[in-house]
């Protein structure tokens, strides 16, 4: 279970550092996480930062007699950190070599996010559908991006990995709590519902011949549909909806590319004749 740095008392961090000292791997891992947390709160919580730095200095000073030589070497940092009024750059110069040498690779869900000073952001009239997205990582990416740009709502459809799933919650990194979302059986019913409200639909897909996102002007309000990599034969009405008239803007190019290839082949045969 991950240590809750944000909500714990400073004394608990000190106890955990002392508790793990006998185990080299556990101690170094927790020391790195503690330093990452200090970096994260450097400007937002100066008093808490100073208290934790004091604990780190005291802990490093006790490592001179440690049985492991690598851990012993860390005690040399204690004198350099006695004055706690150094800046973040100075701290990182000392800390980053330790992180590079001893830390495990950092996953997205391990990044500490400080939410105490959250600013209120304005939502934009943009709705997103995740349709049959199998990958929890991709779903998390959509939620994190949607929170950043202020998406109004996300619909989770088909077999898309739901934010109620623990693995998906790790990849959303808590953003599923900040963005309004709802589960629906099919994307088609959402599209029809929004069509009745005269909201245009934009299908987003990575196929040849598509209009680049950078060249496309999104109408607002609008609905963006993220399609999964595999087609669902039981959900054929969704594909039909994208071809109906009434404000849909569908960015697809697979059929066009195939037709162009066939035309090129016909021209090649004529030249040979």
C-alpha cells in the first residue's frame, strides 16, 4: 500500500524512514519518494517542506554506521543540508543523483498531485464519447486531457474500461472525480440524443486520409467520438449514425485510400497493355 504523504503527519514520515533503515531497498525507495514529495510541495507548503527536510537531514546523519556501504555514502549529504534555507535547485543537485541510481521507474499513477490549491476552471461546451476503448491507459489519458481542457462531460460506451475499475482509476489519476462522466450501452444512443439537441458529431480516428486535428476547426458545442481499434459487429448502428445527415463531421479516410489504390492499379495495367 502506498504511503499517503499528503495527509499524514510529519512524524509518520520520520517513523517510516527509521523503520525501513534496516532494509536497504525499502529504505532507499522510501527516501526517494520522500524527496519527490518535498520537491512537489516546495513552493506550496514551505513550513511542511522545512520540517521534512529536517527529518531527512537527521536520518542521513545516522547512516554513518549502516552495514551497507551504499547507504553509508548518503551520510555525506547531511553536512551539506544542515542549512535548510537552500533553494530548490540546490536540493535537486543533491537529490537527483540518488533518484537516478536507486529509484524504481516512476509510473503515471505514482506521481504525487497536489490538489489543495486547485483553481476553478471554466468548462467548454465539448462532450467526449469513449467507444469500445479496451485500454485502461488510453481511457485514463482521455480523462486527464479532458480535465485539462475543461471538457463538459465524458460518455463511456461499449466495452470501454470504466473509471469504476481500479486499474482505470490509477491511469485517470483522480481526474474521473473532477470530470462529469456517465456509462451508456452504445455510442449510438448518445449520438442520437445529442443530434436531437442539434449538437454536431466529430469522429476521431487514426486512419489514412483523415483531416488533421491541427487543421480542423471544432464547432462548439460539439461531440467528439474516440473509437476503439476493434469494430464491434453488434454495434453496427453506431457506424450508420456517423453517415447520417444533420451536422455530423466524420473524419474517415480508409475507404477513400482503398479506392485510390485500386485506381492506381488500373492505370498501371493499362500502361502495361
